[in-house]
C-alpha cells in the first residue's frame, strides 16, 4: 500500500504572506501528518506556474498594497487561466484577505478607477474610508449541516460584495465581515473558501481546517478523512470567543 | 526664554513632583501639561544642545543605553527619556526634568529614543539644530498600528525631512533603512555586518522582498538576520552601502557576550561586547558609530563595550527564591526571532514562560506569532522541564507551540500571574520568561510583590 499524501500549493508564498499566513499551511500539514498522511507543498512565486501539477489544495494569503500592481500583472501573465480552471473543477482553494479580493472580479478605488482581478468568483470589492479592524466571529455551516463558530482577525478597508451564484462563507456574529453592512462574511463557490479572516485562520479553527482537508481528501481518495482531536485548538477558540462576548 | 516657556517648565516640574508623591510611574503627563502651555518648548530647551535621536523598529532602548555609556565615558553629560516613554509627551517630560527652573538644560547631549510614528512630532521644532539621527532597522511591527512596513519607513522619512542639517546613521544591511539616504543631510554614516551572523540563520526576508525603488526582486550576497544582509538590486543598482563601522567577524560566542572583530572608520578593533544575543551586535555597532562621531577613541570604545550591564526589561535577571528568572521583552516577529536565537544558544533545561497579551501596545492582532520561527527552537528547547503560557492570549501561544511540535505533555497554561510566580518560585529552576509589552508590565507589577524591582517606565 502506498503512503497517502495531499499536494498543497502555496501561491505567491513570498508576497502574500503579510501576517502569519504560514500558520495556515503549517496547520494543514500538521493535521495531515498527525493522521499519518503525507503532504507535499509547492511554493509558487512570480513567473512560476506548474500546470501539470495536480493540487488538492491551493492557498492564497494576504499582502501589502505595495506589491498589488506587480501581482496582478503576474496573475494575468502566468496564472489566471490555470487558476480559473482549478476553481471550476472543484479544487479546494482557500483565499484570505488580499487573496480573497484577488479571486473576485475587480477592485474599485475611491476615484472610480478599476483594477481587474481574476474573475474566478463573482464578487467585487470597493474602496472605503472605513477601517474594518479587530477580532471577529462568524458562524459557518459545515458540509454536514452542523454550524460552528469561526474566530479570526480582520483588517481591511475594502468592502466586498457578493454576486450571483456565490454564497457567503458565514454569517457575522461579531465584527464587520465582507462590508460591515449586509452581515455576510467571506464567500463560498464550489470548493473555494474565501474570507477576510487574515493571517493564521486555521490553527485555532481546526474544524474549518478539517473541513478543507476532508473535502480535498475525499476528492483524491474517495474515502472519508479520519477524525482527529482538536482540544487545544478549541481551548484557544473558546477563550477568545468568551473574551469577545460572542 | 520667554515667561511662557518658563511657566511651562515650572508647571511640568510641578506635575512630575505630584506624580512622584502619588507613587505613579507615569512619565508622559508632565510633557502633556508643558505642551499645552508652550507648544514649541522642545525647540527652546534644545537650542544650545547636541541632540541624538534613535528610532527604528527594534533595538532603540539598547542602542540608547550603549550610546549613553559611550558619551559618559568621554566625560560628557547626557540625559535620556525613559525607556518606553518615546512619544512626544515622554520626550518633553525628559527635557523638563533635565531643565533648570529658568529653562536651561545643562547637559551636553540630549539622547532621545523616538517612536517611529512620533518622530516627526518630536523633531519638528529642532529645525536647524545639531541633530544626529540613528535608524536601527525597519521591520514589520504591529500592523494594526502602522499598516504596512513601508508606512513605517514613510513615518521616519517624514520626521527626518524636518531636519535639513541632520547627520544620519543608518543600518547598511537594511534595504528599507538605507533608502532614507536620499534625504537632505550633512553626512551619512553606515553600520553593518560584513558577513553572516550564524550558521543556518533565519532568512525570512518577507519584510522587504522587492526593491523599494524599482520593485525588482532583491538578491543577496549573504543574510544576517531577517531581511538584513548583503542586498542588491540587479535592475536599478540600488544596493547595500559599505559600512563605516562594520562587524567583520564573531571570534567567540560566550554566555551573555560576544568577542568580535570590527572595522571602525578604517581601523581594526577587537572587543568583547557585553550584550546577550547576536542581534544586539547591531545595536552595539550603531552606538560605536555615534561614539566615533562624538570623538571617543577606539580604546575607550572597547572599554565601554566590555563593561556594559544589561538593561532591565530587554533582558532582566531577577532572583526569586532558588529560581533565577530571565525576563525578555518581545514586540514583533523579528525581535522574537532574535530572542529565539539566544534561547537556542542557551539550550534551556529549566522552565520557559511565554506571555502574550493583545492590548493596543502589544498589537491587537496576534497573527504575528505565526511569523515567529518557533520550529527552530523545538529541538534546542526539548530538554526544558516545562513550557508555561500566560497573558490574555495564553491559549493561542500554547497552540502555536503545539504546531511547532513542542512536547504538549510539558504544557501549562497559567493566566494568574500570582499563581504562576508562586509555581516558578517552587520549581527552583533557571527560567526564561518571554513576554509581550503589557504582559511584561503586568507580570513585573505582580513580581514586585515578591521581590524588589527597579521602576519600569511606561507610556500613559
């Protein structure tokens, strides 16, 4: 019997890594390893693309404005077609903050100028002068129909609006979420999970991490992923949730 | 000195006195009172002085500490603002304390630790005065305060632009800091390291991957720490400048000090630097540059470096019964990684305490603990007796170490400082405590109920 393993792509690992984004990769890797499952990580930067690789999960983090222009140029030069194809065929994709915005249609600045983004999921982002910052909590309804809380930290000025065919990832309990107005947070389209919960979203949201892994694993091996304890993860989650009064 | 300024100084001194009587450690309030009465007080009080400003993300306090020793070794007098009181109010308070009632400051130097974001408000009244500014480095700090790393650079720039005659002392190995060299100045001096610091050093350059001028990817001849090192841009030619004060080699790593070879404005100098952790060598180099500019000779520089005593807070040692505590302050990933490098060399066998708060001064966003490379410590700290977690976000810190493969059987969460201190005292071990800013303040407050401690300056 050959050893089972998932293949993770960390897209723009050296640019979209503003704040602890590596914690997400680490979490996926460890939660596979603790189940005796291997994990190969491919890190792609500017000018690089490996169309033949068969990824189970693609992770896209958040970045600084300084690099946005370069990033969009590279996206259309090397990765747009491939990434759209991955989305449509159901590859598990986690996009956070800048990575979330980039998967959408466009970003509209305060003066009305538009920056074209991937157009992989039907959302768009508009600039605002409102700083939406702080710990936040949203309810996520899992594949099994059971809901659970996700706690993260958001820090954005952009307001994201969901279009047709895209569901919110969750419902805001505390904080701003997509735009601070409609009570939605993040986006879900096929197996794309997009959220404003920046940085290390997955470590203390182990159930969400396992959700991603379960979908990816089932797609690859056509069998369910074994359960794994998340006691310390829940302790961190519950502790901050209690402090936030959510 | 106008009557208004004299009145302001007097009011400031009175406020200080009242605060002392009330037993408060506050250091910013007198400054605020003075500014209300006389907004341009700094320009007036600093008029005939030599001013040294130290700013940058990491190492400000230690650098000031070493510079102070250097200046005093010259037989000159200097006053400083208290560690941590590095916003405008704290600086004004320091000037007022150093001033006579008539509004004269009699020391030769004002040595000012300046928060990057507060630099402009502090220096804007100095104008044409004799100011030397040290920029230690620029790293990602608490993003919720500063936005992005370039914002920090721009805040420092906005400050230095106020000073057309400034002498700049810049970290040659930091591409962000070096980019300030296009500012008006009356001299630029660089310090840096001409070789990598340690084997297998952290080379997480993500704070500055792309050229600040042309956005091409930097290349490196070598790395010293984080994004620091021998950077160059192939596209536009922007590159590390040859340092005037360079560390050429670390001859020996000792427990709490390093024996090094330096080149100080062309002269080879060998010295033992009595500061723990290789990262502190950058702070020493910055201070040596200042010492040379102020006229201290090489022999005296060597004497001072060999006689430094560790400044509290940054690495404070406290005896608690049979336990010896080493308190270390951490504020951001780069600083924390430096502390980890120190711990790796120590190979701890006692206890290690990690304390994390998420108050404003710590950074509300604790994401940064995932940019700290705890994985590098896992093996070296495997012999530790226990890992303790405290502070408001103790459980997040615990989880971070779980994902760095630390032995979870040795984990203990204890948010109650009193209970934690009692436990550490009973243990009778050498203990390293690595604490975020407000966690350090709270922990020390509680610790002072067990053992006498020095006053710890804090911002109001």
